[in-house]
């Protein structure tokens, strides 16, 4: 039997989503497993079906490290205690590209264990040390 987004949304709705965050997370994980990531149209469809804002689902996706939007780049900003200017970088990204940019997903992640070279970021799996606004602009605007 072929996987169907509407059936999955309906099934997890019957399990308590979106009020039950465990059910909602399970839906997002299933969508990701079936699609290799979570497509924007799936976020829109789930938000519409559950009567919640897309921003709520996008915030959940950002908060859970194993979840990722499909067809977008992934920017991870170290938020460990020893990376200098980490907050500034996250604020710069939000101020420049908004809270829900379409081209990339932003995650603040725990210490990357390279504190002496910080601030550290990872863009699509590639680690960058001593990251600054110019590097972020270069990476994000060249996609
Ligand atoms: S705090 Fe950023 S690498 Fe450790």
C-alpha cells in the first residue's frame, strides 16, 4: 500500500495531533521518512487540516534536531556556552531572513566540541569556524 499524506494526517489527528505533541512529532517524522525531509506543502497541509498556524509546526521542526524541511538548506548555529557571538549570529539570521525563511532551516544546536574555533556553524553538514555575518550572507545568498 502506498503512503498517503492525507491519511497520515488523519491517522495522527485521531491519535491526538496537534494537541498531543508526541502524535504531532510522530506525524512529522513519518512525513520525513517518506519524503527524505518535510516538504513545505506537507507542513501547509497539516496546518490546514489541524487548524493551526504553519509557524507552530515550523517551530517544532526547528526545535527537534532530527527533523528537517525538505528541499532546503540546513544552517546549524552552535549555541553552546563557549561559542562567542552565537546569539548575535542567530539574531542576525532572523533579522535578515525572517523567522521562517523558505530557502533554509535554522537550528540552534548544542556545543559542537570545537569551542576554541568558535563561533561555529554548520551549513549543509559542512563546519565553518569563526563564523560571522559576512560568511552567513555569503552562504545563504549564494544558494
Ligand atoms: S560552544 Fe560552540 S563549539 Fe563548543
